[in-house]
C-alpha cells in the first residue's frame, strides 16, 4: 500500500470521530439487560486487582487487555447503577461500552 492510502485512512478516521461526536451528543447511555451470570463476571472483572504495569505487549496482548478493561468498566456500571431483576440485570451503559461489547461479539 502506498502512503497516500494511509493519508486517506487518517482522513477517514477523522470523519469517523466526527460522526462519533454526533452520536455521543445524541445518545449518552443505552439501557441493556444482561444475564445475571455475565453481570456477575463483569463485576468480578471490575473488582479484580492486577499486579504491576504491563510490560512490552504484542498487538494481540494489547487488544486482549483492552477488551478486559472494557469488561471491567461494564462491571463498574453494573456495580453502580445495575438493577438486579431475577435472572437478569438491567443497566444503563455508556454507548462506548455497549459498542465495545458489540465489537467483541463480532
């Protein structure tokens, strides 16, 4: 690939970020229902303590740690404002956290 393609990709990223800013102003949080077992696992991820800072990481290791951090943030949201209703938890998630969960599912 030529450098000109990466210039276009950088421009595309700026447009994507501008669309994200528009979406953010319109949505904020979305209400979702999560099975109790998954909600409990997310809360456990939030409550877990990791020892030390990460060292050098491969791109795959970074992506795994980033996904685990997203799960922990969902656990925080569940801890703070989740409504436990039988076999499910209803929680208002930040749209970015909901999007991270959707990307992980694909």
